[in-house]
C-alpha cells in the first residue's frame, strides 16, 4: 500500500475554528507544522465557500468530516454540495443519537435511516461513515453488542467506520485486532490515547498513555487503511490544545518513520 497519510482532527482545536479569521489562523499554524491532512469537525457557522477557500489557501486535504445526523435526514443534497466544495468524499457522524442506543431495535432503526442516507450519498460519490465511542461495545441483543449489529447488519458499501482506538481500548477490546473486522470499510482511523490515574479515564497526548499505537499503526498498514488523524477531546497538556497537537503530531511523525 501507499504510505499512510497523517493528519489532525480539528475537533481537538474546535474553540479556534468558530469564525473565518480563527479558522484561517489555525490552518496556517497547522500548515507551518507540516500538516496537510485535516478532518473538519466542530467548526463554527462559516460559509462553505469560505471554508473551502481557506482549506485551498493552505493546501489542505479534508479526508472526512463529522456532521449533524439530523441535518443529513433533511438537507443532504446541500451537505453533499458543501463537501464537493471541500473535495471531501466522506461525511461522518460523531455518534448515533442517544435514543438509538437503548435497544437492539433502536439500533436497527438507526441503521435503516443511515442506510437510506448512505444510498443517497453513494449516488453522488460520497460515503457515510460512523465514529465509535465505547458504548457500542455494550451488549444489547443477547451476546451481541451494538458494534456487532453495526458490523453484521449494515451494507459494507454504504456504511463505513471511523474507528477510534482509545475508545475501543477503553471498552475492553484490542483495537489493532478488532480493526480486522472492519477491513475494507475504513478510510480514516482516529489516533487517541488515555491514562487512568486512580481509575479515572483521562485523555493525553499520543504515546503517553495505555494504547499501543504502534500496533495500531501496523494494523493500518496490514489492512490498507490510508489515513490516520489525531484527536483529543479534552485534557490537553497545560490545558493547551495546540501544545497537545504539536506533541502528538511529533509522535506520529516519529512512529511513521519507525514503522514505514
């Protein structure tokens, strides 16, 4: 396979992309770090064309997004048009709605809705993607977990995954091994790390926590997963998301140099 492309999930820097001026400054800062791949998530109400212009200005590639699932159900064509401006072919959601997690039947209702969306996306060259947390590994149908249902009862052509290795690890599965179940259904993988001081989960910069990210990187190589992006929701070093991003970006560069 080609060398894995590394990037940054902008949700980490969400407080700094709420208007066009800050979005421009943030992409410039990432560009100066050597970043050329981004995921757009948590962005403010910036006109799609302005977003696209700033992305192009800094020679960025948008590998995937996280967007509102409700809006997908009512305004999908416009959302696809917006992604065309960004030259982005994958539109994801950060999680299923809360009510969809309550039972196996609710999960299957979510799948039915997502499948309809996925068909419309596919017809216009876009792909629906789903980002996991830890709750998907809870049992809801006998021994079946939510993730089992998502893997087994969705169309591989219409429903892809954005696996998050920290959430998978926190849920009690080995992310490097579990990724094999998603083979052929992953364009972008989230690198995230965490520690458990006194038993409480706390996110951290990459390489400083409990997740074996080297094994995850090698799994991406084996499974032909083309993109890895860093994401950290909270708990940034010195409460500074840019510092955490710089630390994690350096770790990713070093890991890639070691494994490639």
